[in-house]
């Protein structure tokens, strides 16, 4: 398992439900094409799984 994940918001959250928007904001993504690095934990993996249609993930 990788130690860190690079997460990129590839699509807009316009038209998404409030839960999806809250999850994206919880990850720290605010704008399209923003890149963040988070530790690889089960909680972060679950959030990514919930919004996998909006983000791209790369293991570091």
C-alpha cells in the first residue's frame, strides 16, 4: 500500500448532490484541476471511492 495519494479533481461538482459536494470539500478539493496529497488511510480511500467519477488518484 502506498504511503501517500495524489488526488486531482478532474470534473466539476456542479449538479452533484450535497453529500458528494461535502465529500469533495472534505478531501480538500475546492477547484477543478486542484491537486492535493493525502496519507493513504481507509477513511481517505472510502471518500475517494464515493467520488471516483470526479477525481483521479495516483499513488506516491
